[in-house]
């Protein structure tokens, strides 16, 4: 029997409750606090229709809301979605030096932005 890899997380998402498949994808993001104009760069680790696993340059707290632009490709082009998210868990130990790992859920994604995300995820699904 294979042992499961355990993660050290803070927050209510300690129990796996996934309704949507996740896809490994290292995509660039820009994020900012709701009332701020200063943005910070970050990166996704994985993506789903419900949320993202991110590497950020600063620690954020569980329950904290912020906005992000998710670039749906390797280049910063016009193919992106902008969406408010909420931190649902954070890792005690970062996976990369100088970065903080957090899980976020989409809190108010428009139907148009969700369509863009779904179309992008369809590309990641291998055909049978």
C-alpha cells in the first residue's frame, strides 16, 4: 500500500473536498489587494474550475480576499481572466524559497470568465 504525501496546511481545507479535477499548470498571475493599485507577480501550480494553487511573494491569511489576473498561457497576452478570490488554506512551509503557497477559490467569477477558463482547461485534457 502506497503512503500518501502529507502537506502541512493551515485552514479549513485540510480534508480533500474536490468536486472538480485539477490540472498542473505553471501560469503567470498578477495579484493585488481589493483596495490597492499595486500588483505583485505570482504563479499557479495547478488550476481547476473552482480555484487555484498559487505561489505568491508574500504571506496571506486564510479568509483574505484579493483580485488576480490569470494569464491563460505562458505569455502575458490578451488571453487572461480577472477574478476575485479567497484564500482557503496556506502551507506552513513554502515549496519554493521566498514564495508562499496558498490555495484560493473563486468567489465571484462571471459566466464569461468561467467560459474562458473552461475553454482553456479543455485544452489541457488529453484526448482518449
